[in-house]
C-alpha cells in the first residue's frame, strides 16, 4: 500500500517512520529546512522508541502523483494551501489527523466524499531542536467510514498501522470519536496556553481544572445539538463530565491530572508547543469555529468566547 503523508511535524514524522520501517511504501512531504534535514539525516524517532529509518522525502508535492492513502498532518491554518498542493494526486482514500472537525468537509470538497475517511490521532509527540521526533504517548489512531459502515479499506489501513507497531483501530462511529476528542482538546489546549504548564499540572489544580470543565461542557452542547453522541468512557469520561454537575466534573479532571502525572509528566499540548516556539497556533479553526457555530445554533459558550478572545489576541501578537 502506497502511503503519502503531507506534513512532517511530530505526528506525521512518527507515523511515516513506523510505516517505512515495517516495509510500507511511504512518501513524507516536507518543506524547506525540515525537508533538507530529513534527507540528510534520515527520519529519527526517540522517546518510547529509538530508531532512525530511511523514508522517501518529497519537498515538491507536484512531483507526487498518486497514493493509495493520503494522510493530512499539517496544522489546521495550513489546510487550504496543503490540500491545494496535492489536489492533482490520484488518491484512493484520504484522511486527516488534524485537530478539530472541519477537516472532513475540506477534504471532501477537493477529493470527493467517497474518498474521505474520518480519523483521530491521539499520539503524543514533539519535534526536538535537533529534528528528532520525540514519541511521548503511544495512544491510538482511529480510522472509520464517515457513514459508520464497515469497509475493507479501513481494515487494510489499520492492518498496516498495527503491523508497523502503531496503536490503531477501526472506529464504527468516527464522527462521535472526532467530536469527543475535539471537545476534550478544547479544554486542554486553552488551559495549556493560559497556564504555560505541562498538561498534568493544570489538570491536577482545582481552579484551572474547573475552567477546563466549563470549556468542555460548553463545547459539548454543539455535538449534542447536532445529534452526535460523545463517546462513553475513555481517558477523560467526557460523557460523564458533560452530564454531571460542575463540581463532579472538576473532580474527575483533577483525578485525571494526577493519573497523567504518572503516565506522561512531561507532555505539553501541541498548541502550547507552538506557543513555546513563538509560532502561529490553531485558533480560528478550533475555538473560532466553536464560537461561530454556537452563534449559528443559538448556544451560549461564554467561557469559550473569553478564551477565544485571549488566544486570538496572543496569536496575532506572535505573528
């Protein structure tokens, strides 16, 4: 199976490295200095695993003409330009591991609804100053048909991932999975940037955990309004957090923070990693999207609106 991965950040690099090491046909599309570094030194993963492997690197998407599976792994604010750069490709299936829920419609607009799969990637990682991909958390990548139907192509992709030692599974309700991750991501990302702390620290603190709980509970109104249920259970039990009182929700997040302290004490949310580097980060396509959709559907999201104003301002200041 021919995989093309568009975006050589932490997640794209880790997935490319594992698939290539297992013998899959992989092309990783990278840009500028990042592409030159990967060509010169190979693709290196450290952290949960330590290895360097050869991966075909393409710095000009126009030269990549086809893929059985195209994986979009760029930041959300680069989506339009990234899709345009590969719109010429003959693609069998395409999915995005980006944050948020806009991605499926954006892909369908260029590649057609029948080629688009839903996906969430819960891998934790970061690109180190020396270019290595630090693999911090080996959580699952879930892939599924947007219709919820079973399919041979999702089975085949997951088989390639698991054969490459990447935690992966087929999801029978990927829209629920995508919204569940997005709702939780909003709460974690806002507090990560506002506190500038590792994830466990702001979750284990009752005051910041309370704000995260409010964000999650407000955001959950939208999928509920659209008839998309949040996934039961999971790491953060969002189905419970969004249905019990604020005190109980806060206590659950504090408990999760203490658990994260033992599992991944050094993990910093991807948005905070971008802030640390003085880079643009994902605001409009995530917090801005929720604010706009809430207004459209007549939902009140005051905590999210406040966080959006602060984050959007910081994003403009950082340029």
